[in-house]
C-alpha cells in the first residue's frame, strides 16, 4: 500500500524524458565543429553527462539555451 503526503512531488512516468544528444548530434544542432564544442566545454559554457563508457551526452534544452 502506497502512502503519499500532500506536498510530495509526483513523478509523471508518462511524460517524455528530455532528449540527450551525442557529440556529433550536438555539433550539428548548434551548427559548430567538434573543436568549438570542446572549447565551450573547457570554458564551462555547457555541462555534459558522461556515460559509463566515457562518451559525452548533451541536454537539448541546454544546447537551445546557448542558441538564444
């Protein structure tokens, strides 16, 4: 039996997860080269997530914020 409190946040499992992009997809989305993306990473203009295999993934909303 589940109990909830009135102030508890409810996770909507039907809502789609935010898309994550691989490095080449992120570069294409931003219309930049991989070296430019790497420079932006060094400047901490964007914060990627690393997969267990060490690959970078970029949140689409963060990429869109750079374009704004």
